[in-house]
DNA sequence: CATGGGATTGACT
DNA sequence: GTCAATCCCATGC
C-alpha cells in the first residue's frame, strides 16, 4: 500500500508526480472538472489506472502523453484556430482529432479554460465489452484471427476504434458523457515510468509520456 | 483554391 | 525495417 506519502517533496510535482494521488477524485466517481483543471503533467500521470467508458465498453488507462501550448508538439502551440479551439475550452472536455487521415485520437482537455493543454490517451487494458471491441477491431484488420486482448487497445488509434470514440465526440464533456473517465484504481497501484513521447518531430526530448510499466497492454514498452 | 504535414496502424520484405 | 492508406486543417498563392 501507499508508504510515506506525506514525505513526498514538491519537486516531484514538477515532474508530473503528485504528493496527493487522486486528491480530487473518489473511487468509482467520474473525474471532475477540478481534476482536469490542474497542471497537465500531473493529470497525465494520475490518469494512469483510471477507467475510460463508452458505449458499453471500458478499459483501464495504462499509457498517456501530456501536451501543453508552451511546446511545439502541442496543436495548441499555434494558438486558437477552428481546429484547436477545443483545447482551450473547459477542463474535462474531449478533444478528438483525426490522425494520418484514418485514426481518431482521444484527448482530455486539461488546465483552466484559456490554457491549451490536453492528455492523449494512448493505451488501455480492456475491461468490459471485450467481445464488442473484438468485433470493431477484428473485421477487416486481421486476415487470419481476431486481435488478442493485448492488442485490442494498445495504441491511441486502436482504442478509439475499440470503444467507438469518433470525431463526433470532439468538444463533448467527459463529465457528462457519453465518454467518461472514472477514478477506479486497482488494488495494487501501478508502477509508473515517464519517457519521451511517440510519433512527434518537435520537442522530442520532453519525457511527457507516462506508462504503467508492468502492463502488457502498452503501445510500446514504457 | 492547392498543397502538405501529421500525437498511426497493419501488411509486407 | 519499409510503406501505403487517406482526413482534416493550416498555410500560402
């Protein structure tokens, strides 16, 4: 269980750690606007272990990345445009955008309204609705067999396909759904590591990716 | 209005 | 390891 949490130093917070894990959320509750309204690195780290639900399917978050308007890998870096306006809206808003013309990528808008920041959800451990996920992911994707559970949601484009999260969710509320994220920590808190973000060409050295290192459902080893 | 780049994935060599 | 698929939107002419 948690040990000596009271001795954690403030410098950990600057690295995205928290001295008061999930202080703003109770077990099983939908995460609040206050949870998302904090520094994006804190939120990205604390979302590890929480559960995304949509359309009868759910999965535990095992991998995230933080994006902030102050660094050029973030879409909000260029300022407010028709595309990026959602990133500056209320904390707890869903930002969904299309990547490579094919995949919908799901983010949770963070920090107070007016600051462009979001956490990209990169991988889930499937929990509920697994058969439904297999249907959505399997047809037309694998020639010989349905995807193993391990690969159902092991990437940002895979998990949106598995949970049927689409562009129409962009700008929607994660507080009221249909997509929600709950604070449902497992009995054993995950061991979390930070590393560099995947698939970007700017600000490549920031270690703003967070993984449950012991998970078997990551997009890549943490 | 034309162009180009991307927070990716799956199939194939 | 390579590569095509293919949508949205920012930018520039």
